[in-house]
C-alpha cells in the first residue's frame, strides 16, 4: 500500500514540469527543426520548473512528506535539514522523519498533473512503472493522497482546451424535402456547439432569398456572426454564402474559412435533427396525403390541386416546425444542458443590422458582383388567382371555416 501511495503521489506532483515539457514540445513542433534554440529566459524557466522550493536545485533523489502530501526536496538537503530540525520543512509539522519517504526513479518520470483520474492513472502506472493495480484501489488513493487534485477533477479540470468551443462557432444549414412532392421544403440552421435551432423556414421549393432572409439573416441578427457555416453543394445556399464571405471580417475567429460545402451525409449535426422533424411533422402529414392519393381523392397532376395542397400543407408545417423548434431548444440534452441556455450568450462578435441587407437588396449585390441572377419568386404550381384581391378574399373565406389550423 505504501509503495502504491508513493507511485500515485509521484505521478500527480510536479505539474509545472509537465507544463514546461509540453510547451517545449509545442515549440519544437512549431519550428520543425532538430535543434531548438532557447533564449536565456526560456532556459531559466525550464530549469526553474524542475527545482524544489526548499533546495532550489534540479530534482535529484526526491523526498516526499505524507503530512503535506507533496514533494519537499532532494534527499541530501533533507538529510541536512533533519539533522537540525525535526519538523517538515514545508508544513512545519512535527515528528517529520517517520513520515518522509524517498521516491526512487522519480527523476526519470514525467508528472501527469491533476487531470488523471482512476482509469488513466491505472494505465499510467502499468505502462510507465510496470505496476498492476485495480482501478478501485487507485481511485481510493487518488481521493486521499492529494485532495486538491481530486476536487479539481470533480470541477472539470480535465477540460483544459485553451480555445474551447462556444456558441456561434459553427452553423450547420441543410434542407429537408420529404414533403417535396406536395410542395413543401424545410430549411433549418443548427448551432454546432449548443445544438440549438437558430433559424428555420418552410417554403414551396428551395429558394436563395427565403433561406437568406428567414434562416441566415434572422439568426445572425439575433446571435451574431458565426465563424463558419457548413452546407452542402446545393445552389440554394449561394446568396447566404455570398453574404457570409462578404462579412467575413466581422467574425470572431478570422483564421477559419467563412464557410465549407460538403456532402450532405457529412453534415452530421443537422442530419441528426431531421428524424425529429420527420417523425413529428413530415411523416404524419405525408401519410395522410399518400392515403388520399391511394384512394384517388386528389390528383397531384392537376395544377389547381397542386396549388391548394402545397399552400395548405406549408401553413400546417409551419405550425409543426415552430412547435418543434421551441420544444427542442428547451429540452435537456444529457451531459450538456438546454440548447437555449448554451446558446444564450450568442456570438462573441455581433453585427450591425445595416450591414445585413434584406434579401432583395442582397440579391442585387450578388448580381452586380458575380454577374449571375437568382430566382426571386419560387413556384410549385401556377397561381390560381388573377389578382391579389381575389387571393385575399379566398384566404379570408377559408379562415372563416378553419379559424385555427392547429386542429389540422
């Protein structure tokens, strides 16, 4: 038991040495040369991390105290100390000699610091020291040998990423066409860190202007500029990507590409959302229409039917998508929390509304800069009304019969 305690203590101590060696390794990789030239200050820093507080000499035959659970000095200096003083040189606890022990071979090991829990520490002892021990035994020792390290691990000391992920780091946008045959397409944007649905739109067919206005622009105005946007290779994202690149200088992390186009199957974050949308919105509606088709109660080849089906389905789907988005953003993701809470701070970089023109003006800029046009008005079926007034009258009459579409 005493030997195991010594090994675990030895592995947990000297975090400064570990950090210095890591910094040295990063320096070497960055320079990619076989000989590293350090300044006098850097040399002094590296040497200082391997010195004891008591003797101020580099580590050599270290001695530890079980009173203060720490390394206190080299053996030769400790022997000189105890010849004149019986207390611990660090914590001043009396009766020091029986509670001190040398750590043989410690000068040849590298500290793990405070981040190794029972599993990694067990592996470390086996691989580096050749000691076979059970995880429960090692875990018990870690809880008692150095309480501050144990408490630090409980508070998340393992998460040491100097540039952690944050809300508005990456936005994933993709479309869903499960109801495409009935004139309905969904486009959704999800924040990669919080998994919050930050933008969504339901339209007749995929359209650049609607996606930019209702998905991208609304999300950026609410949360700020995302560092990176990920979409597939579809043409429906051209206007969004154009504006993202145009405003790239207003992002937080300028080292990232403003956007990336990949295969839709590689956009895993947004792909995982579609089963939620399909099961709760698309499939129930699709099943109803397929049943009507099978019974020949509707004819999707008829232009008037296509027009009516698409417009009614789109309005019903908007209700379903809005409900789903609100519910999703407030549900608890195990191990993470609620998406709304995680995305509450938004982007590190906000953007002025004046820099984000509405879709029509952004399309004009796109055409001026790139010389190509975008479809402004999407169409799934020919409009059945000769005037806008006739259309409004028909919608008002429909609203009298069906004042609440949520019942559908």
